[in-house]
C-alpha cells in the first residue's frame, strides 16, 4: 500500500507510522527525518531547509518534493510506504499524484488523518525531547527518560528541537490549519480519506489506524 499519514504537529504521526510499518512490512518515509539527515551531513538541501524548519515554517515545495520523490523511488519503497509529514499542502499532493502517475505505481491508496485538540497538541509538543546521538524520542509527561537529560538507550544528551517550544508550536499549528488541513478536503474528494481520533492512548490509536488501512 501507498499511504499518507496526516495530522497536526504533535499528533503522533512518527510513532504511529513506525509501528504500522513494522506490522505491515512497509517503509516509513518521514520528511522531517530526511531533512535532519541532510542537515547533519551539511548538504546543500539541508542548509536550505534548516532556517525554515527552525522558524516552524514549511520548506519550499520544490525542495521538499524533489527530496521525497527521490526517497520513494528507492527499492525498499516498492513493497509499500507510509508518508509522514508529506504532503503538507494541496500543491504538494497534486505534484505527488502527478509524479506517481508517471511511474508504474498507481498513486496513493489511503490517507489517514489523526485528529487531536489544539491544547493537547501544545502540551505534547512542549514536553518533547530528542537524544543527540540517534534521535530517540522522549516526552516529559508520557515517556520521560530514567535519568533527567540523558537517553536511556545510548546515554547521549537530550535536547529540545527549536521547532518544539510553545511559541513555535503554536505557529506550526496555525500554518497547519491554514495550509495543510485543506488536504483533508482534497483527499476526501478523491475518496481516500479516513479520520482517526488521536486524543486516545497510543495503543488505541494504533489499532484504529490499522483498522482504517485494512
């Protein structure tokens, strides 16, 4: 299957996508992770994306689309993939559909929207921390580390990304409402959208997602 996982920042898309990929033996393609990898390697693409991401703004469409299409064209995506963080607006969705039509793939099969109330999202984003070595995720409320500021897995320092403080989080949510949420109407019009309640616990949301895909 070729799946798009939608939802606002903090909805848990990354966690759920990783779990679903294990269950279905699909490839998890997260635009944010791809950009951060480019930044760590100090590529031209990473430099272009860095300033936008730190301000909580969307990376320009042409840059994002080029990166995503290159990734889903790799062999491990042939068995199926889940897109996490892309597309983020209708223009990107149209570009993705057009690109898939020019290949042997038939397009996106299903789009799942994880819906979470705004104030819940602010709490989630404000408490999120990441380890420097391998990006292991933690949350001060839901899944804190055993030792404050230290990763349980590799003992590296935990840090909060610039796009996870409350001010930037609210800006990201505003952008989502204005640019990304219209995607729901786009995919609904094409008969591909399914909505899932993301305010519940991780396991319950995961079961709902699998049910929606099956």
